[in-house]
DNA sequence: TATTGTTATACTCTATAACTATA
DNA sequence: TATAGTTATAGAGTATAACAATA
C-alpha cells in the first residue's frame, strides 16, 4: 500500500508551526514496521497473513472459519486457503463439531503453540527495534497518540486492516 | 501488509508503565491511513503506486525511468508499466532526448499538473481526517516522534516503502 | 431454505529474464 | 560491450461465484 507525497521536510528544515505530513509519515513508518516484522516472522515459517489468524485461534480456541472471516473482514474462501496452509505446516487443527457437522472448531496444534510463543518474543524485539530512536517516555507518548487515532478512526484493537478487502 | 498481534489493551485497561504495542499500532494505523488515502485519490483516477512517480516527476522534470526505478527501489520494467498507465491517462509525457536517444525525459502533461494540484488539496484533507483525534500540539508531537523513528530507521524522506521489493 | 465450508476461476501486482535500440 | 527501455512470462495474493454437505 502506498500513500501520498507530502510537502515534508525534504530540505531538512525544521517542522512548521502547523504540522504537515503526519499522515504520510504514519503510512511510511507503518509500512516499514510491517515489512520488518514480516522479515522477522519469516524465520518462524509463517507469513504476515497467518499471524492474525493464529492469534485469534490462540485467544479463542474452537472458533469457526466463518467467525474468523467476519472479524478479519475477508471472504470465507480466503480463510480456507489460510487455514489450509497452517494445517499443512502442522500449526492448527480442524476438529469436527459433532453437534453441527457443518463447521470446524479450530485449535492450535503443539507446534502452533511453539510458534505463538516465538512470535511473542519476536514482537518484543521488533518493538524495541522500531522504537530505538525513542526513550520510554516518548514511546508511551507515541502509543497514547496512536491509540487515540485508532479509537477515533474506528479501528478494531488487534486487527490489522491489511486483511480488509477494499474491492467489494 | 500485516503485522503482529500485540498484548495490547483489548480489555480497555490503561497503558502500562512500559509501553507495549507501539509497533503494531504504527503498522495498523499506517495501513489505515494508506487505505483511506488510496480511496480518496481513486476519485482522481490514479492508484497509490502512481502517486510517488507523479510527485517525483513533478519535483524534478526530465528524469529518466531508470532514475525513478532506483529511487523507488523497483525494477525498471515496473516503471515501464507505471509510466504506460500514466501516459495513457494523459498525465505524463515521454520526450526523446536527442543527445542520447536511449532514454526518455519524463514530464507532467497539463492534466498531470491538475491531478497534482488536486492531490495536494486532498492530502491536506486526508491529514485532517486521520489526525482528527489530536489537537495541534499533539499533531506536532506525533510528527516529531515519527520523524525521529524514520530518521533512525534510515527511511528516505517522501519515499514510501510500499514500493520496495522484498523478494529479491 | 439457510449456513459452513470448498472448489474453480479470474484478475491484479510485481519480479525475472530475454530482447531491441542506441551508445 | 554497456545502458535505457521493453516484452514475455510466471508466481503470489485475493476476490467472485458456483457448489456440496449439513442443518
């Protein structure tokens, strides 16, 4: 994804009184953070698109594919492909529900638990890398500002919009 | 692009003393900002991938496709496709250089100038929309923090990493 | 009939590699 | 030989629509 050029401070001048370029910087730095994270988790053998799914299954085991599709804002057939991949890697299991044999209850396999643990460590290191320029106070400040924007813009906590389908 | 889930404040609790989740928030809010901007510029008939190109040509007219490819971090054949699209829409012109007939000098067409002007207005409105939750002081604060991160992470001012090719 | 999941298909994006023309 | 640009091709990602099994 890409965003607009801004008049910015390409010339190295100090920021103006009315700040400009925050939106572009957000998109730029955000894309960078996502790319770096993707590189890191690549070492665990999972793709960025897998991460949300894994976490949602870990948080609420037994969920159906439909419920994941809804929360992620993707089409159910997409979840089929994602779960196929995770199942092939031995990270999740599809368990039939005897009460209603139409849907599956999704659970993490043992290997999936290990990958989730690895991701938590990795997320912590990632956080430190991205925020290396900031001290603890500034980090808290940034988090607060971003949380305010996220809330006002109606973003769901923990759900990355990368999943959403623009084309209707 | 997608990033990691964070332990976050899904439960609505107050932020902890050691801030967690800034990197995920960055990626989440950044992707949202990029998506909203893409929706806006869609009305001008250009795609997000066109924007950087248009701006770079506007900033330094007469550039070659090669130089654009290098600065954007994409392969030259990709620039061919992008410039083809912009030329077809009447936004840019390829002018032969009589001194060296191998390369083109790229220039904005009249319609391209109009679109650039439209984008500047639109970027301003976009900025206001994304930062609606913040007052001017907070906006300046956010910009400062993001600029510090961008500089420390080695990001090029005004160049969106969405252009970069991870697959080598 | 409605719901869950699946398959078949097509479209977009973008890189690689081979090629043309010019130098 | 080297450089700017182009074409042909292939792979990844993801949506739409038709379908099967179950309720």
